[in-house]
C-alpha cells in the first residue's frame, strides 16, 4: 500500500528543510566570518594590535600596551581563544613611582561564542603565565589602579540598563605570577609568588562559587610594616572552596587541608566590602603544631619575643585575625592548649606544664589595636619549676611594649625538693613548704623587675644545712608575709642541736632593693631563746668559701640562686637578742642581751651584755669576714668576775701558765683586742694583738709552780702554795704570742715583787723580777701607805730574770742586765 503525503505534511517538511538549510548557512557564514577574522588578524597582526592598543587606551588614565596577539578559532571550538603577549598596564604617574600595574608575558583567554550570542561574556578559561601584578598606593592615598577611572560621563549608571553584558568565568590557571599590594598610605605590604593557582567557577542565581587549588609563597603579609610580616617566606598550599553571595556581598573561603609552612591548618575566612575597601576575618586552626613553627607565622615584633620561649611538644592553636585591607592593625585573638609539656623561659625550665593560653591585641575594648593594648592570659597554668610544683589560677602579661606581669600562684612541696634549686647554698633533709602569693611586676628583658608581692610563705619542721657557714638547723618553722612591699617574719622557730631560738622580724621596701640595691636591705630581727650553745653556730665565724659548693648542673637555676646568694651576702641584718642561758664549751652566761649588725663585711657588735662567773661582761666591736680569714677587733669590759671561773670558761685564753687552777679572786678588766678566728671559733696562734688593763681584788695564786720553784731556795719557810694578793693592778700589751708586762707591783701574803718584761707563750720570755726578801707578813698591821712603801724594799732585794733558754724552757737567774738605780 502506497504512502501518499498530504499537502500539509509536504509543506511542513519543505519548510523544515529550508529552515535547516538557512541555519546551516548562517552557521557556515559565522564560521567563515570567524575564520576570516582570525585569518585577517593573523595576516594583519601589526595593524590590529595597534588599533586595539589605541582603542583600549581611550578609556584608560594611563597606558595599556599589547606586544602581540594570536587568535585561534579551532583550538577551543566552539569558543574563540586569544593569546596576548607582553601586556603592560601603567597609570599616568608611573614615571614617578615606577610600579607597573600589570606586566604579563603570556595571557590566554577562551570565550564561549554561543554565550556571546546570548549577551553574556562566558570565559571558558584564563591562563596567565610569567606575570607581575603590582597594586600600589602612595603615602597621599593615590593608587595606580586609577588607570581604570578615566571617564567624562560621571552620571550614575541606571541599574535597569540592560545594554551591558555580564561576565562569567569558567576555569582559570595562574603560574609564576607575582602579586604585590603595596599600600604606603596604610603602611601595608602584601607580596605573593603564585607558583600555581588553578580552579573552576560556576554561577548560580545567588552569586558564584569556586573550587581552587593553590601553591603560593607568601613573601610578605604585613598589616603594619614596622611590625613585620605574618607567614613571611612560608609556602601556602592546599584546596579552597569559595563563594560569593549577591545579596550580602560577602565572600567566604574555607579549607580543610591548608598547609602553611609545612604545617596543616583548617581555614575559614570571610571578606566583606566596607568603605571602598574590604573587611576580612580569618579563622585558622592547627592541631599539634610545634611552638617554633607557630611562632614563625606571626609578625616579627611578636616572633622575636616568642622565640625566647619554647615548648618541647606540639600544641593546639586557633587564630582569629580580623581587620580591613585599607589600614590599621588587625584584631588578633590567638588561643593555645598546652598539655604535659616542657616550657623553657629565660632563666628557667617548667616541667609538666599545662595551661590554656589566649593572646589578643584588644585587651581594652575601644582602645587602638596593637602591642600596647595586648595581653597574654594563661588560665589554669600548672607545672613544676626545679621540682617545685605550682598552680597559677591566672597569669596575665599586659602591654607588650612595656609589659607588666600580674598573677597569683600556689605551691606545696617537701623541702627536700629545694635541693635541686639551692644545691650550692643549702641542703634540706626534712620539712614541708607552701606558698600562696599574688604579684605584679614590670618585665624588663623578659625578667620580672621590682615586683609588688603579697602573700605568705610557710615552712614547717625544716631540717637544713646552710652550706656556706656549715650551719645545721632542725625542727625549724618559718612564716613569711609580704605586705605592701614589706616582708614580715613571725612564728619562726629554729633549733640547732640543743639550741632553740624563736624569732620575728621585718624588712621594709624589700623587693625594690632586692633588684637594685641589695646592700641597702635592712632586716630587723627580734630573737629570744631559753638557751643557745654557741658551738652549734660557729659556722658564722667560718670564712667565706672561695668556690661554690658543687650542686645541680642546671644552669637555669643558677641565675636565681646566685641572685639570692648575692642578696643574702650584701644585705644587712639588725639583730636584737635576749638569751636566758648561753653555753660555749666551759663558758656559761645568763641574761645575755646582744645588738648585732650582720653585713657582707661581717658582724658589727653594737652591744653585748651578759652575766658570767659571778660578774658581768660587756663587748663592743666587729668581726670582719672575707675569703681568707675572719678577723675581730673588740673592746671588752669585765666587772667583778671570778678569775678562776673566767679563766676556766675561756681555756686560760691560750696561756699555759698561770691557769685557772692557780687563780682566785674577783677580776675587773678592760681590754682592746684584735685577732683572727679559726674555723672552730678559736683564736689563731700569734694573731692576737691589743692591750689589757686589769684589777684583781682578794686574789690568790695557788700552787703556781714557777714561783714555788724559785721560792724553795729563797723562801724555804714561807707558804708558797697559797699566795694571797689583796689587790693587783696590771697592764699588758699583747702582740701575737708575746705579752708585754708593763711594770707592776705584786703585793702578797708571801712575797712582794716588781715585775716587768715580756712573756712568750711559746718562747721568748724575758721578765725582770725585783723581789724583796723580807716577809710582808710582818707588815700586815701597817696602814700608812708611805710607811709601807718605805719598808717594801727594806733589807735584801733579789734582782732576778726569767728568760727563755732558746728551747722554750724558762730559767730563772740573777738579772745581770739590770740597770742600777
């Protein structure tokens, strides 16, 4: 059966053929025209380039130059590709500042021809290679982007005007592009070496979004040139997702794998137009980044400070950076979480360190952003310094230009832990310590200076050896209170052996003087004791050590310990003592009172008064301590002491004869003596110099062998075992081991004698003795002094000499060298 077409169907098929033929013809015509244009441009390139340059420069306030162009129809069909070579854009003031806005060696653009027919410029891709973009603003605010602002028609554009075409970008690729944003007016400099920047965009009704891969070297990200650059010379590489909202006019950027300087970050950023510029807000997060790496990402003014610190293990940080590209410092808000780390700070190492830290340059809201308005806030800061655990509830460092540290901390520890810190000064073997302190201090060269301190230090049941003086104390308790710059010390109990001392004291303006003038520190002590055994404190008479005691090798402890040792040595201590009983070897004193001033030079004895041997003893003078000896220079007043007990207490003052066993009576004396102590509190041989004036009442010389030996020949019938001396005045000069006996008269029950000469403690004795032979017992009834004087020398007088025989033995003979009257 035949299929016969109806006229309507035939007409429709015929019409369709003609339409298709016409469209095909138009397409062929367009292709021929495009190919023709391409061929024409390629054959008349110089003319076309010159024409394009002329036309483009009509709308520029400067110059645009294209060195070469190469159109291609077939390479991106159905699009049209255009390759531009050596493109230069310069503003009219280029000869003054020499900043070229665009210098591109290779610029490829591919445009969708079908979109052109719809009135839209749809750019399939843009490739820019080997280019430099330099956006420059001078100090007056003039920018080289003004090259695009030439227009004689200043009427505002009608938003309903549809005559212009919209532009869309598909793919882009930048390689080896240097981007510089140099704003001298706002003192900002952004420089980037774009090794690679590629991505694609799409355009929904709400705006646009894009996916980008970037590999950029950040040469400068300086929001304020004098402070330096963020992420300077750091490679930034990763994938970004960006979007623009047409309604809010905001651009958002996010990345989950952004590498900055080799460390992984997550990024969230927002850009908002504002006042002919752009606000920005960056939120960066990095988990487990090293301190040094994180510190190198901020500006130089912050980095140089952060580099003086270190944390051994990685930390977690977040950073919020908000500001405006037009000017001013950005707002910084940086947090860090530190757990079980080791913190190194100038002069110390903090172990087991934990804290949550915040840094911001907006400490006082409304004040200008910057270092002067910065704060570092450490919350729940715990750690251990040289084995001393501590807790800071809060620690703030305010104002990085003139930093001030403010904080409060607590610490409790066994005192044995102090051995790691004070190994050169003290050795602790018992006790506990606790601190509860608040402080505020300037920071100079990253160290606390002249801090204001308030709080308490409590020490209980301490056992310690003070090494420089070899002084041992035990069962010691101390309470220290810092109040408005004054150190108040109370509830102090010190025990050394059998000695027990309770103390209280204060030091005014302590912390100020501690740092600047430790030699002006004056500590006032009130000391009471039921009994003191001086032998347990002889360490105070030891000379200073020339080398420190070997201790911890931790150099970080040395600065603090050396400072404390220096302050102890240089400060002054004003002691006011009351002691019920004082013991030293055989010496016993009661009701002792002393006022002493201890300083770096030694001990000034302002006043010592005590009761001993039935009388009183008063001492004034000083003990000078240095690294070679401990010299003393004292004046002593003795009133009515038992000479027997007194010589017994002081081991006969180094004399071998007479001894306390040979002496009786009540002694009063004045002495001015200087000498040198040994390390055991004794007097070095031959070091004693001075003078002694004494008076002996109701005295007696008992069993004194030198006189008994001489008396056996001269006075065989007199009692030489107990020679009574009613009154004796004597005057001695002492020089080393030689005692000069100034002429004195001995009037006794057995014999009278005139004595003068030198007594050598070891050797060198040469004493002249004038001894009347008459028995003074016959004169006991005479009361007239003149008559007694006449009868003293009546009869035979022996002129003897007691001399050293050269071996240290004393021999008595007639004084052949005596000068006759």
